[in-house]
């Protein structure tokens, strides 16, 4: 298992795997990451200051990833943990925990003070992982992510 920064050559495989997982998880296509334009160009979407996307690769095949980016239309000291999805074949192997650590380390190095995440009510295992990593539920969304279909909001103080 390899966790590394996204490359431009990953765009096609990553868009396929991310959409596949969103469909499997029954995430609405409207108001969710499914319709984000960057899904087809993940490398380019994370080439901005204080942004980085990491992919999980096994046997030269992209099986998921997660990234950090500034919270859109939010406090400059708050980042968002974005598009953290994994193919079912690698879930339950501790990769989510490792990837969150890598993402949060990047967030701290980038000067963020808090990390925000949005998720879905049916993504119970993801929520358990976020709670284990120190995220706490909040009562309203932050910023303007465009993900109106995601009614679960969490935040973590990272420094």
C-alpha cells in the first residue's frame, strides 16, 4: 500500500473510483461531492497554496484518497478535509486513520488552526473514525462548500 501526492496521470482513475464509491454509499448526486467539477481534474484542483491531495495506491491501482484545501468562503485558518473515499477492498485496514494523520500533518504545516469536514448520516464508520481522531460534531455548516446534501458537520482544532 502506497500513499502519495496525486499526479496528473491519476485524474482519470481517481474520478472513476471516487464516483464509484459515492454511488455505492448512496450519496445524492445533487448537492454532494459527486457533482464537484474538480472530480475530473483532481491534480489541477489541488495545485494551490495550502492544498494537497493524497492517493492510496495498491498494485499500481488507485483505490482512494483524501485532501486538504482552504474552506471555501470560510475563515482562512480553517481547512477542509475533502473527498476522503476508499474502494471497499481496502476499507477496514487502517488506511483511513493513516490518511487523516497525513492530511492533518499537512494542514498544521500549512498554518491552519482547525479542520472541518462534512459527511452523510449513513457513513457511520467514517464518523466513528473522525470522532476517534478528535473531530467533534457542530450544529451548522461552515463556509460554502456547495454540499447542501451533507447534513453532518464536524470540526477539529489542530493547533
